[in-house]
C-alpha cells in the first residue's frame, strides 16, 4: 500500500498508544470480572490489541491521510449495529450470559465501542478519547465489582489517563517529534503523582463506603441489590447475579424490616440457581414471571381492598409439599426502598397495597413499582414439615421433578470438588445423610469470618474457600454446600434474604442490616424446598487473631488481589527507573537544549502577541518572522535568528547548549526592542 508523507511532528508516540492501551484494558478487565463468557472477553482483548497495533502502524505510514473512510471503520459500525438489533445473538457478537449479567447489554455495547475506536486512532486526540467509553464501562460494571477491584482499576485508569493528558498536551504545544528526556520524565512523574493522589482519595472515600460497595457487589447481601444512602437508609432490589467472596465486610445495626410472625423463620427475598464460579446467576430472571393480577381483567374482577391491602393468590411454581403448616407474616419496611416482597418458604397468598405484584419461576415475589419506608404487607406461606427420618426415606429427586438447572455443575466441572464430594458422601445411601455429611464437613473445617480475604481474580470461589482460605461468611458457606451437594447428585439452590431478626416484647422481630443472610435450599420429593444453613455450626473467628493477622502487609495484598500488586509494583519501579535513566542521559547528552529553544521561541511569541503581533495557528515560523519584520523592524534580526535555531532544533541534526544560550539571548534582544518601541510595555 502506498504511504503518505507525514510531518515528523505528527508521527505517533509509542508512549501515547501504550498508555491508551492500558486505559482500554482497565475497562476490559472490569468487564471480564463481570461477564462469565471468557471466550467473548478474550476476543475483545485480542481485538483491542489488534486495533491499537493497526492504528499505530496506519498512522505511522500515513494510511489515515490517504483513506479517511477505511473499510475497517464501516466493518465495526456494522458489527455494533448488528449487536444492537440482535440481542438474542450470543457467542461471538454477544456473550452467552448477556441476559443474566448485570448491565450485560450495555457492557457488550461499550466493549464493541472500545474495539471500534481502537481501529480509528488517527490522532493523539483520538487516543485520549478512548477514556470516555472506558469510564462508562467502569461505571456500568462498578455495582458488580468488589470495593478493592473497583479502587485498583480506577487508580490504574486515572494514572494512565493523566499521562495521556500531559503527553498529548506536550505534543500539541511543542509540536516536536524528537523525544525530550526532561519532558518525558516530567510527564511520567505527573502521572505517578496523579495515581498516588487517586489512591489516597479512593481510600479516604472508600473506607466509609466499603460496606456499601461490598453490598452493591452482592457479596454479603442475599437480598439482591442493597445499598446504604447518606442518611443510613437501606434499599433492596432484585438483580440477576450476585458475587461471593468479595472480601471483608461490616454490617450495621440499621433496622430494615419489622416482621410479625408466630415463629422465627428465614425471610426469603431472592433465589439463584446457576453457579458461575464467582457467584450465582438466575438465568430465568425476568423470564417466566407471572403477574398475580391480570391488568386486562374486567373491572368487576378487581379484588376488594381491605385495610388498604389487595388479596392476591400466588400460583404454585414447583411441586407443593404434602405436609406443611401455614404461617402468616406481616412485614413493615422500616427504612429505604425495595421491590422485593419478602416471605417465608413458599408464599401462597399475599396482601399488598397495589396489584402490581408478580411471581418468578423460583416462587419469589416482586413488586413491579417498588415500595418505600412505612409500607406494610402480609404473606401467607406454606412451611414444609419433615423429620430427619422422613427425609431419609424420601426418594432421590430427578430433573423431571423440578428441572435440570437445579442439578447443573460449573462448566468445566472441578475434579477437586467432585472428588471431595465423593469422599464426604461415601457410605451414605440417601440424600439427607449425604447432605448432612457435607454440611458437617463444611462447619468443622471452615471458620466464619467477616474479615475473610477476597477470592483472588480467576479463582473458583468454592475451591478457594474449601482448599485455601477455609474462612468466609454466609455467601461462601451456602455456595460450598450447594455446589458440593450438586456434585453428589442433590438438587440445590441458594436463597438470599434475612434471618428472623431480634425478637421484641410485642412478639415482632426486627431484621437489621447485620441479619442479611444467604443460605442453601435443597429439594426433597414430597416435601419441597427445605432450608439448610452451613454457618450454624461453624466457629466464628471474626475479630480474633487469625491467620490473616499473622500475614505481612504484602502477603495480605497478594492473597487478596493475586498478581495485581506485583504488576503495579513492577510497573511503578520500572517507570521510576525509566525516569531516572532518562534524567541522567539527558544531563549527560545536553538533551535539554531542544526544549530550551522551543520555550525561548514560545516566550518570544507571547511577548510579541502582547504587543499586538499575534501568530495565527496556521502560520509557519518563517511567515511569522516576516510579519514581525514588517511590524517591528527593530526585532527582525533576533526573531529571524531565533526562527533559524527553532528550525535546526526540529529538523536538523540537533543543537547544543551554546545555541540554546543564543536563543535565550535573542529573546532578551526582542524584549529590549519592545521596551524601546512601547514604553508602556511590560513583560
């Protein structure tokens, strides 16, 4: 292909493109943490790297100047349009879990936008623009990231973006193609300072909000999505995925629900059926939901409102237990807002302030419009009754009983977990004894600890919990029980909501933030879904001097973040060494001379502009010198001499300290000429 002749000052900077690629990978890594389809995210990373390489080569060879409408641009425009109008298309264009990932469609669109932009980096400004879709990616994925993941990704993003801004400004201002050791060192130092300032700011802001961020990540909060507001209020909303093992968490005594019930039970909010390795998803979320009242029904069929509540029957979504007791509960939301309608076991009737209530495929209730503090409603639930002996005699459940997705194993299956499940359940002939053996094993080998380290990126959460850390809170305990039981052929799912709460003298229970919980539900034919909680018999080591406190600071970082601290440390040391080497090399070679000539010329231009002789952006240095000669003959000679030095510094073989000193002397001569002509003139 024919190449175009480009100005040396317009040649691409390798540092600009490397920093832009680092910015892009901040968004790609955030998406990789959230999206389960690794094939899709790996393809996105490969395409972005290819795009940056292509853009750098195309700009270096001048292809963008020869063909502004490169076919690659139109190719990726077509791919983005194809993805937008084909939401059902999964695989290479969209991730297979786009419908179950939090913000999946938006994440996929932004990823394709980053890919598209990476093939169009025809200028420094275009490279800088890559930060716009990346910050959008970080914003969309933030609720699904842990606090530590979000902080480190943002620090990396901000540091590289600061370097992009400084480096682009330098190249645009000085229009030089030659590397300047002093300025490059300064730009690296500025970027490091911005990164350090971002880290400090993130820690100062993130410490008081750590609980909120962790709750947004779904780690300790079984209730779906729950966040604290500035006033200490809480909110709970349904979501399609939750993460587990997101690191230390602290839950408050903030009251959330007041429940009046004849007995303490688990107040279930949401159910998740598919284990992803990093958390749980509900592929049927948003699908197969059923409105409890048909909005198209005749006016005469609208139920009567009694005491401000409509009575709605809840249709069964799974086989009902043959032996059960009905328990009526009355809930009142004490703080915040929610769209989750909590209830014990399997609701069969709900009395709610409006008719916009639906039931999903797992039997959980959701309000279409949500409700706020002070709202009251009632739920009647069927709580299965079964003794251990009856459960031992229950036949094993099959996929035809409740569905194959309650038996699904991670893809690919884990040989270590499979072997462990077989060892624990060996010798038992019924599902109840197998389940209790798994529960006892988890309780006896793992400790309950709210300060447990986060699961490292890339590790299976249950594997890390059972074989490495052996400590965590309810999300890891319930996940381990559910996953090991599935390896033993027992159908399971995880449920999120609240423990019964603190009993009050009037017979009510107050469920607080600290009572948010995640547990395991197991299906037994004839008895339905029964609650099993693996945290009941576990030893609580929260606040004690455990293994984590004996680790060094660096060990704690590496155990929590994996390879990320090493990468950041190596990068920081490399950048500092690079700055030191360039500083020494610049001092030895006198490399500052070029930048001194440029600064001297710009100083002269500023003085002349102040005196009424501006230099338009389109005017060449020689044309400007001619204009100065006509307007101010006294300054013509030093201005022409300064212009010749500038041209030699940019296009010649270089200049030394002698010429740099001459440039500064010419600036003094121009200042003297201005002072003589304009008595009022001051620098």
